[in-house]
C-alpha cells in the first residue's frame, strides 16, 4: 500500500507533463493564446518544477518527508483545480506554475520515501523498479489519457483529473507511510529563487523576441535581468554552506558533459512533442484521442532503446550510446523538417519519430548512469536531482528558442502568403480577414507547417550538439565504468 501511494504520486506528476500536450490546441482556442505564448502552458510548469526540485528534496530531509510529501500533493491538487477553472491565459499560467511547485515538492520526496519505507535489498530494489516503470510509462499514459479526456469531456478535465487522485494520496499517506527522521540543515531559498527567476526571464526574453522582435526594449531588459539573476545565483551557490546546487558536481568532466548533453536533448525533445502535437491536430486534422494514440509508439521505442543500451552498456561503455543516441535523435528531427501540408502520419511522421525515440532511449540510460557514477552516497540525491532539473530547465529554455525560430519563420511565410490569399479570396473572405486578422485553414496551415519545419531544423541542431558534446567531453571506458560502480561486471544496468 505504501508503494501504491508513492507510485501514484509519481504517476500524477509525470503524467501531467504530457497529458496537457494533447490539450494544447483546445486550450489555445478556448483561452485565446497565440501559438508562441501557448508554449508557456508547458514552460510555466517545467520551469518551476525544475527550478525548485532540489529545494523540494532538501525540505523533505529537514521537515520530514511524509509531511512535505502530503503538502506537495495537496498543493498540486489545488493548482490543478485552479487551472481547470481558469478563464484567461494569466490564470492558467499561474496555476501551471503552482502545479510545478507542488510537483517539485512531492516528486523528490516520493523517491526518498522508498529508501525510508523499504529495507535495503530485494524489497527496496523491487520498489525502485516499480517507481522507474511508473516514471517511464507515465508519459505514454498521459498522452492516451489526455486524448480520451479532451475528446469525451473537454480540455479542463486534463487538470481536474488530478484533484481526486491527489486527495486520495494525501488521505492514504498518513495511514500507510511512516514519517522520516528529520535532519538539521537550512534552506537555500535565495539560490532557488534566483535560479528560477533567472530562467523564467530568459525564457520570457526568447518568447517576447518571437512576438515583438529582438530590438524590443522589454526583450532586451528581460535578457539583461536574466543575466543578473543567474550571475547572482552562481555567487550565492559558491558562498553557501549548503547550496541547493552543488557546483562542484560540474568539476568532473564526464558529469558536466552529461548535464550538457541532457540540456541539449531535452530542448530537442520538448520541442518535438510541442510542435508535433500542433501539427497532427491542426494540419493533419487528428482528433485528440487519435493524436494520443499516434504518439504511443514513441514510448515503446524509447523502452526498446533503453533495454538495448542497458544490455550492452557494461560491455562497450556509455560513450558509444551517448554519441549514437544523439546522432539518431538528430537524424529523426532532420527527417521531420520535410513535413509540409501534404504530409501524412504514416509517410512523414511515424518513421522519424521512431528513429528519434530509439536514440532517446539509448541516451536516457547512459545519462542516468553517468550522472550517478562515482558520486558519494550522501550526494547521490543531489546528482540525480540535478540531472532531472537540467532536463526540465533545458526543455523549457530549448522550447522558448524553438518558439522564437517558429515565430520568425511563420511571420516571414505569412508575408508571402497574405498577398496571394488576397488575390484569390472572395469578398466575404477578405472582409473576414480584415475583421479577425486570421487566414482560413489552407493558408494558415501552410504558414504553421513552414514555421514548424524551421523549428525542427533548430531542434536537430540541438541533438547534433549533444552528440558533439559526448564526443568531446565523455572519457569513460568500460573498465572505468566498472571501477566507478564498484566492480560491476558485464550484464544489464
């Protein structure tokens, strides 16, 4: 029962990253988001989740993990309720940010609770296996559940569904989970706030540039403030006795390279899901349920790639899988740049998605292993938390850059398409365009597809950069890996 409670929390948090993706086109129409500002529905959650993840883990150590776990779950449920009731973009984004805070408090605490609830050995190993399976499968479940809820009810239920789940978890936790021992320490709130604010300002600067140009005063001010906030963050962490981000983790060449690779790959992955979700529903005309089913092969092939890497990694070491995985991801994204209004799912989308997913599966196992290899047991939580935070922050930052590329390319294509439309349009169509500023579907689809293709080009560059970092930075042989892991022999990781 304790494992059921803990795993349910992790499923709820992981599921919420993808369940909202399927609802994005419906959220856009309901609350009048622009395509560029729509990315904030994803970024508001992932930025606060990634930025406060390490602080959430520290809070559990100091205040008691069960207490903090219940608080995080209830905050997540409350934010989900507020998001489902949102009547304008500002209310939804505030609720998504609050959701991210709840997830950042609950998720690291739930993982730590396994260590305090289950005895070391087979019981704990099985519990970690269930936790990992839920974390890996939550994305696929979210895609399918999002499609069902949006199609059968409406987009608000992708948020409302968390409320009863969260309440049940919060009620069951005190009954089945024991409170952990408190450890003395202090909260690095300054570090958490400066890093999160800095990343939010950086993401805002890119998205603002997509809408108002690079010379806009607010765009430039946002970038300047982001540099100031992130610089302050580095200074605070260097002087803190208990920093939220142990900067010495980056002193190891292999681990720093691992974080850099994750940053690039998350940027590419978040962008692929965001833009393909829009493409299959807006251009190909898929229903939400069909769109959710269309993405299920991604999860299956990621599992295949992860299994392959897990089996062969002890023999060949992580570097071949880091380099090969990055190149496969880049190849899949480069293939996706060929999509246009005449593309089909089977002919143009499925193949590149599978190539990309195989590479990502190989990468995830290798990156997780490298992030934790050679780390003292006392710092294993910080090392894994930093990898998770890097994934969320990298995804948010990368998505904002891709949205900027999308916005610039779409504006350029619109300047070409509008005169052609006006030449061929009827009087009624011209009047409607003058009133709404929106082109009818054939023309709008052409602009959307062109912008998405340009975004995929940049995403392919991110993935290729990840492969390049692996070539240059990672220097671990299979024998080194066995030494770092205490003599691990050949066999699945």
